[in-house]
C-alpha cells in the first residue's frame, strides 16, 4: 500500500521508521551502561508554596547526557527503559539520589523538605520484591517516609490487578505521600482520589498554559482546586511560566506551583545554593 503513494513518499516514510527503530535500539544498548559511565544525573525542580513564596519541595527529574547524541529527553528514554527491567535500576538510583539531597536539605534548611520522585506503572508491575530496599535506604539516612512523595499517573490507578494497587499501599505504609501527576489529561475520575487516599493533585501544564481571566481553563483549574480541597488534597500547578499565571492560580487558592517562572530543573548543588539565598 505504501508503494502506491509514490516512490519518494515510500522512500521517505520507510526511512524515518527505520531511523527511529535504529535510534531506539541504540538508546536501549547505550542506556544499559549509562549509569556505570556516569552519564545519568538527577536534576531538581523547586516546588513553591504560593502564599509564602517558600521552596518547600522539589521534583527529581532524571537527565541523560549521551556522549555523542547529546542531551536525550526522559520523555524519549524512559519509555525505552520501561521496555526492559532497566527502569527498576534507574528508578532505584533516582530514589537514592533524591533522598540523599533531601537528607542534606532537611538538616540545613527546612526540616520538612520533601522530594518527589516519578514512579511509572511499569516500576510497580516489575517490582516483584516490593519496596523493602527503599525502606532500608530511608532508614539508613534516618529519614521518615514523608520525606518522599511518589508521583504516579492515573493509568496506574486504573490497573485492575490488586497486587499492583497493593504496592501503592505498601508505599503509603512506609509513610510516603502520593501525588497524582498530569491531572486533567486522562480520565480524571474523582472516585480515584477518594479511593486511593492521594495527597497531592498536580494540575497538568496544558491547563496552566492557557489560564487567563475568563478562560475555560481558569474555570477548570478553579473547579479542580475546590474539589481537591473538599477531598483533603493539596494542589500543585505544573508548568507555571508567567507572573500572570502565578497570580491567577494564587487567587483561586492553588497551594503550590512549579515551573520555569521559579526555576528550571537544576543540579542538586544549584538547588542547595538557591535555597541558601531564599530561605
Ligand atoms: P513530569 O513528571 O510531568 O515532569 C514535568 C515535566 O515538565 C519535566 O519535563 C519538566 O522539565 C517540565 N516542566 C516543568 N516546568 C515547566 C515549564 O514551566 N514549562 C515547560 N514547557 N515545561 C516544564 P522532563 O524533565 O523532560 O520530564 C518529562 C517526563 O519524563 C516527566 O514528566 C516524567 O513523566 C518522566 N520522568 C522524568 N524523570 C523521571 C524518572 O526519574 N522516573 C520516571 N519513571 N519518569 C521520569
Ligand atoms: Mg512528575
Ligand atoms: Mg507532571
Ligand atoms: Mg506533565
């Protein structure tokens, strides 16, 4: 069928498909040694308490500097890692990095400082051993579970298998908090918020981007915030880029904000310095 589109089209099409398959295989191969070769790093994006202006939390985001391909986005390589058990190794490493930073910040700046870590559904699915090793890492640093918020997506909550949902409960048993990431882009069922005892709702950047007075996005954000508060959740708005967006969100009662307006994701040392200056 593709051939009927004409020589050039066929050629071009098959070429790009081939190219992306090759790149994916390349990423898969190279990612296996990326940790050992110190090509991975964790950056942290500050999460600001909107009414006080204080940075009380930060989200850990993994970075890959490939020796020849340059910066590869997690949006591209996380799915590659998820296709094998590699995501477990990377996820464990990110967790350990994040709590080491949290331990320092809790000692020096803010005793309640919290780091959030993204955990994909695949990490729950492949995690046969449970979370005992995470509990041990926390214990070694004498940190309470509350030091960490795990960011999950609605896809996980829609999982029907109990053994996967039970894993979420295990994290909660360890005292960790749970944030529902990218809220508003999926099914956004209110029932989940209630059923799974979620602590934070993260409003997706797509809503924040188009928030302006009188916009339907503003109404939607306001509705999400009212609903979340009624259910006892705190709200974090993602992707705040302008003062105007920040002011709007503050005026409708949003608790926390995260976005380029405050800071891009930055290395641990930079966050350390940033906190020294602002707190
Ligand atoms: P996410 O968890 O929703 O993370 C927020 C993304 O929005 C980050 O992209 C962040 O850099 C970006 N962002 C933050 N503020 C702004 C803003 O004001 N404007 C714009 N345009 N973007 C903003 P990033 O770091 O590229 O990560 C993409 C996704 O990759 C994350 O989305 C998360 O789903 C996944 N990811 C990143 N690190 C990890 C990890 O350690 N483990 C797992 N499982 N997934 C990860
Ligand atoms: Mg996240
Ligand atoms: Mg998000
Ligand atoms: Mg997002």
